[in-house]
């Protein structure tokens, strides 16, 4: 209904172009993931691997949660909440994308802290994601004006636990 209203098409016209509801959900999710990659990850590729790249990803991800660009917040987080317990192709696509993203973060933390091992890198990447999820709730739901400062402080503590991250 929202898509039909936004595009000026009838619901039947929307479905004739996109098919079933699952196909529409999947198309929207694919677009969100592409936008996330374009706005959060790709700009960080200009930075050297490790701390500088992770710093860039962190800041852009906070901006993404804030709704910059677009104003709508992080649709990927919203999709996780919506589809985490709904089996089907949309959930499987989301899981695959999140596994891929988790792998990218794990790799960045392994590069940052050469020699810490895979489990330690995975733990750091997990905590990195937890900071973002906590920021999403505190900023968007709780309207905590100090949420960004708290997220930055938590990120600083995470990075300071690794001597390689201080450079």
C-alpha cells in the first residue's frame, strides 16, 4: 500500500511489476543492503586497513542510523527485527548479507590486531556491532541526546584494548 501510494500506482500495478509480497520485500532489502554498502562501506575503502578504516565505518554507520542520507534510519536493522524469526527467502538473504558483513568486520579486526587470533577478532567485531545496535535503540527509540557520545566512548574503549589500534 505504501509503495503504491508513493509511486502513484494501484496495488495491483505494483504487484504486476514486482510479483508477490516476498519478492517485494526481497527487492526492498536488496536495495537497502546496496545503499548501506554504498554509504557505509565503500567510502571506507579509501582508508588504510585497520584502525582508520574501522573508524570511518563506525562514523558512517552512526550517520546511517541517524538517517543520513535519506532520513529513515537503518532499514537493515529494522529488517533484522522484522525477519529474524520468519523463515523464507527474505530472511535467508538477510542472513547471508549479515554473515558476509560480519566476515568483513572480522577480517578488518584480524588485520588490525595481527596475531590475536580468529576468536578474538570475532569478539571485537561482535562488540563493534553491539555498539551500533545499542546506539540505534538509544538514539532512535529512547531519544537519548547523549547516545552518540556514549557510542563513541564505547568504541574508543573497544579499540584501546588492542595496542595496534592506538596508531
